[in-house]
């Protein structure tokens, strides 16, 4: 993403950049970075402090036998023929949901990304027109927070009540929140693309849409596609979790076997998830690595992947028998209206204190999780990155570390939560650990990629000057990767906030548990209030992370 | 590039054709169940029940596997499910969402359903004789099963309330393990000192030697209440012909343990047989649900 | 002669920075004007006021009778189409082929579907080829822009302005990124193109000799205001020395 940033020379600053530069001097910079680190530290200390509320010892070694029971079953997964057939077909369903969900999210992300980009609203506008456009821009960006803030599972329940038992529920439950995330990323890609050609086209009287189409999209679209492949990876995991609400697929089988703690069956499903996860990872990193090294759409791997994606998309449509007619059915609209009337107006007569405590718990859990994930990811990213000469030892190290990362992210957070609950006191800690190790699996892999894509010249220069390995990492590697690691962590922080919903088992409380409780008692009006708090929280996290990223950039 | 465009057009056409291909659906009875014991067996072998009912009733019966209580109530409310084997609480919730729904049948065990409280031996909590004795659970950490479970949450919470142990009287917030088996596991691990679950699951696991009785033991068995039952939408007769509802009821009640096919189905439900039931049986559950805010 | 560009007391400032102040200028149809001055004098800002990419914060700027500050988007767009701009950094989309970058000059005349389809199959290839022939790189039609040299890129930018068929051409330091020989060729090309079609030409330049030898009128900027505005033969060596003198030590030419 960063390589599309234009190098801006002071001597040739046109007016708009002059103003930006003037603003930047007054705003962030070193002081900003220091301020944000302070905020981060306070948040972390407060979150750690929240652990002190847990009564009794935090860790209980005697519960470890239950963990070993679980781990022991890994060597003897259920291989019952009928069950394997069930799992096989569930795996295909999961892939199909993921593929279709990704398609929806890329389409939504494309449109939403343009409509929420700064270049679309502000570039080339002055005075009153600019002020009006700013209002529009903020409104669209604000609207996009809503779908992002709500977890796929909650979306699933909402769509279920409107659309009924149709595969479309899973497709939309993945597609809509992912679409909003993709929109955010795509708008940033557009905003970071070189703007001069766009500006030149506007200056020549080209309508905005056409100017964008001709000058920014050619730069950003391949990044969007490769991001789509990354989203597909996430969608596989998400489809698995969605199964928990009965959307079918591997998650459903996992939920069933987990209910009776049939670990051997659980492992069969987990192996299926691990294989799927590994396969999509390999595929999507192959595509993205080609992109990062500047390959064009004509590259055989990229072209082959696009064709494969297309075939997979058609197959998925056929496999899940997607029936879109339900979208226009009168019943659907009636039910949608009914939900709205049930939920509106939201309950205002809520125990404010309870909501605030729940929000704080959610924040604390997410902060601990993300700190754990970033720290662990930063440690594992280096052994997981294949850099340097491909010796056998290195290759073994890379494959082994990556395998660990894959397992960490292939096990859904509820499974992790149960395992951590076996050995920890109920409360924040097992929840944070569960989300932390899961996110670590995701971040470690992204971080490894960014280590691989690192500019080698500064390191080589230091090595040539006779610097030790440690000195090279301190002076050349750490400064280069640290901002990216922080940026990844901040992106994921937002996701972690919303994922606290799925680790209710740890008994930590929080907004997720509250929401779950309200939804199971069909109290839509109260749910809406809780959701509003989640949305506000997400918006705050969003603003914070944007501020931090600006200051470390 | 042109080829890519052509393929995109193709995909869209295919999708739209698929979308419009819905057409007239055959009249069928769509059923689902969220059983309390070994749900995966029933959910994966659901063909048996659907086939058996189709054979008796003469119209197609389709079984939809689901695991989530809220999801099944939602689907029922929407009309995607015609008949569901609900728990006591979810049945009440569903009846409220779809007024006029008819409880058709229950299992023989559901008439005298009980929950058990279990505790770690390390906690030193002694077995108690009556509901009032549950006072000793106050101040301990406690986990329920699933949020919407009657036997794993609603009724235990009710009896705790009767003993004067309110929702905030535990050490830390109470947990929701997600299932009866998970409750046994997390209590065995010591994560929670006390757990509440379905008595028949407990009895079965203890009998099968799957519970480490040196670590966890039963401390109280609650009084009886009504739990699971088949609930049918009021519009089944309109959809499938007059008398369809009572024919379905008869089919359920007619499952004989002596018949090997029927026996297999009853076993999947953990039932000796299905017996009649009536709406009043769930008044207590409804009342409790209301007082706990789980029924609006 | 009708005025193509008019500035009346025009100023342009941002919080903390004043780029232009009190500029009065009138440029008539067919004139060929060079804007000179030291770095930071406001040359780029002046060009920006003329093509409407910036609005004056004081006074008024009028382009082909249109005051961008008081004109609705659609009408402003019609005026913009009549003004072609060439930039120092060419402002081409490097990822696209040359033909698309040239076509970018007339996107303002195309409906959306045509513009979109053109990315798949380029429209109006003949005119593009003709324009590229005119700037001397006819063979680069299908080339990917990123593979071109700086001089070739600036020629693509000129071809882009050619297909736009504007009434006025603005050039913002068009040769600052090129070596002197290429620079002279590009300036000559700009002058020829303008002369052929009777197009008004306003170029900002830091090469004073180039400005004096090839333009009819010299506008000198310093510290955001116009120091002098006269024909090249009326510009003395002293004028130039004073224009480029270091601010705090007059007499020292740096």
C-alpha cells in the first residue's frame, strides 16, 4: 500500500499539498506519536488492571488435564466414513459461502470505497462546495462504520429473521461487514494513489467519475483484487464461525461436536479447517506476492487465479443453490419492516452503568488481545519470513512457524476460549487469550509478509559496513517494520472489538454477552441500544487508530 | 480483458437465471429440533425421522438441522420451519412470536424434567436437601449452559432465585458454557465451582463413566418441570390440508419402541415415547422466563 | 482582442502561507506568455488560479469569461475543457498505455459509458495517432507509459492537450524535469502548436533565457506579486538580476 505513496518534493508543491503540509506541521508528527503512545500505554495498564478484578488465582494448572484430553484427541481424529462424508460436504459448503461472500464484499467494497474516498468528495473542490462535500464525506464514512461494527454472527441473525433459512444469509452476513471493511481499505488505496493525473483530468473538465475511472482505478484496482484474495481467506474463517448459528458448513459440524465435547470429531472438523485455511493462505499469498513484486494482470499466476476464482464462483452458486428471488419477495420487506418496528425506538431506559461497564470490559479484553497478538506476531514474523538463501534449515524453520500460525488462526475463537477456560479463572483473561492467539495467527502471517517485502538495501549497507546481526535488526529492520506492525495491529483492534461477541463462554461479561442475552430474549429494542454502543465504540477505535497511524507514518 | 468482460456477463446471467428459477415449491412440512442429548447424532441422522414421517403422513417432510436456539425461533417465526422440537423456554418464546402455535407432543421424560447442580469436590460444597439449601451456592463461581436453555439456565436460575441467590450473588459474572457437556467439563476443570445442567445428560454421562467423580459431584436435583416439546405453527392445516396438524400429532404419538425403526428415532431423541401435552404445561416456564426477562 | 485570462487584485493564501497577493493580469487570445521568477515566487499558484484548480482568496480570477468561484460545476467543467494544462511531472497514469493517457485529454467530452469502454477498447485511435505524430512519438501508441523516458512522457502530455483542442494552453514548469536540449524541443513544440491553432499559451519557466528568446510577453513574479510585465526586449539584465537576487543581500546574484 505504501509503495503507491507519491514522493512529494517541497519545491514543486502545488497549492493543495501546500495546505496539507501546513496542516501537518501544526498537527501530528513526533509530538503526536508521543501522545498516542501515552494513550496506548494508559489503555494497556488500565486493561491489565482490570484483570485484578478477577477473584482468585488467574491460572489453574490442575485444569490442564482437560486441555491434554483435547490435544490428545488430535492424534486420533474421527475417521468414521459417514462422518468424513459429512465433513467433506460441509467443507465444500464453507468454501462456497466464503467465495460468494467475498464476491459480494468486493463489489460492495468497490462502490463503497469510491463513495467514501477523500478524492471522490474533496479533491478539486473549494470554498462552500468543499464544505458541503466534507459533510457528505463524513456522512458516508460514518455510515460505513455501522456494518463494520457488527459481528458477522449478529448480521447472520438479523438476515435470518428477514430472509429465512437460505444460503443467502451466510453470503450476506459475510459480504456486508466484509464489504464495509473492503470499502475502507479501497478508499485508502484510492486516496493513496498518485493524485496528480486525477487532478489534471479534473482540471481539464473531466467529470469526476470518469476522471476516477481513468486515473485512480488503473492504479488501485489490482490492489483491490489482491485484497479480495486476502478477504477470501478471512471469509473461510468467518464462514466457519457463522456455521455456529446454523448456517451450515464446517462451523455447524464443529458446533455440533463441540456441544457434546466429542473431541475426536472436533479434531476431524478442525483438520478440515486447517487444510482449507492453509490452502487459501498459500493461494492468496501467491497472488499477493506476485502483485507486490510488480507483476501485471497478465502474469500466469494472477491470470490463472482470476479464472479459478471465476470457476469457483460459478460452482459455489450452483452448490448452494442461491435463490436471489427472496430478496424481492414481499414477505422479506414485511419482515424487515417488522424488525424495524420491533427495534425502534431503541430502549433508552437502560442501566447506563451496566452498559458502561460492559463497554469497558469489551475494550479491556480487546486491548489485551491485540497487544498479545502484536507482540507474539512480531516475534513469530521473523522466523516465518522466508528471506535470504533458501537453505534446508531455513526452510524447515519457515514451514514450521507458518504451520503454527495456521493452526492458531484455523481454530475458531470459541474453541480457544473453551481451552483457556479450562486452565484460567473465568473472566477477561481467557477471553483476551482466546482472541489474542487467534489474532496472533492472522497478524503473524501478515507481519511475516511485510518482513519479506522489506527493502533490503539498508540492511545490506549495514552488513557491508560490518555491522553485527543484532545491529542490523536494530538499525535497519525494526525501524522499517515497526510502523507496519503497529498499523496491522490497529486494523485488527477494531475487528477484535467486534469479535468479543463470540467468546461469551469465558464469562467475562462485556457488550457481546449483553447483546447475546438480549437477542436470545428477542428484546430487539434493547439490542439496538447495545448495538449503538458497539458502533460508537468502533467509531472511537477507528478514530484512535487513524490518529496513531498518521503519527507513525 | 474482453474475454473477462464476456465471462462476467455470463456469470450475471447465470445468477439471474438461478434467481428467477424458484418457481412453485412442493407443499412440504419443514421440521427441526434442538435436542439435549448427543445432538450431533440426530442432526446428522435426521433423514430417519423425516422418512418415517413422510411415510406415515403422505406429504413430504424435510428436516433442517440447526444448533442455535435463537436461530430456530427466528426461522420458526418467519415461517421457514413448520414444526420444531423446542425446549421449554424457546417453545414459550416461539409461541409468543407466533400466537396460536400448538404444542403437539412431548417426550415421556419431559413431563418430569429436572436440572442438577454439580460442584467441584475441591469447593467443599456439600449436597443440599432442598431448594432453600441452594443458599450455599451464593458467593461461589457458577456457570450455566446455553443462554436459552430451560434446563441449563432458566429453571436453575429460577430455583436459585427462590433460595434467595440473585443473578449478582456469585463470585464474578455467571458463565455460559454453551452446552450441558461443556458445563461438566468447565466445572471438572475447576474454572467454575458450580454448574447447572440437564439431569438426564448428567445421569447418562455418569453412567457411561465420562465424569471424573473425584473432581465433580451432584449437589442438588431440582423439582420437576415441563421441558422439551414439539410445537407446530397454526397455519399447517391451511398449507397441508385440514386435519394435517392432528395427523402429525398422531404420527408422533404413534412411534412405538417395539418397532426397530421407531426405536432408533426415539433413541436419537433420548425418549421412551412421545406423549400428549398441552399449553398449560409451560405456564410455569413462561412465568419464570418473564420474571427473568427472557420472555418479553 | 478578447481577454482569455483576467486577474484583478487576485491573492491566494493558506493558513500560514501567502502564495499570491494583489495580482492584476490580463492575457488576450493568441498571446504567448512566459511567467518567470525564483522558486516559491508563486508561479504554480498563478497557473492554478488560471485553470481554476485553486480559487483566489482575494480579488477575482476570470477564465474565458468564467469566474470559477461563482460558477456551477457543470458550467465550470465546460470552461475547464477549453483550457489544457501541461505539468512539470507530466501527470500521466503510468500503469496505462500511452493511448489512454492521450485520450484522457478529451474525457470531458465523453459520456461515462464511452469513457469506460475506452479503457477496454481505446476509442478514437486515429486522432490519438495524429496527435502523437505531431509531437514526434507516433510509434509509442501502444507502449506502456511507465516505460517511456521523461522527454517522451512530456510529449505524451502535449499530445493529451492536443486532443483536448483547448482555446488556451497552460504549462507549469513543463521542462523543469528535462535536460536542456529536450527542454528547448518541448518549448518549441508548445509554441508551434499554439501558433498553428491560434491558441493562447501561458508557461511558467525558471529558465530565463528560454523565456526571453521564445515568448512575446514576460510576467515576472516575486514573493507572490507581479514585479514586471513587459515584452522580452524591454527586460534588462538588471531586471533579471534584481528578480532573482537573494532576499536579504541585494546585489548578490545567487
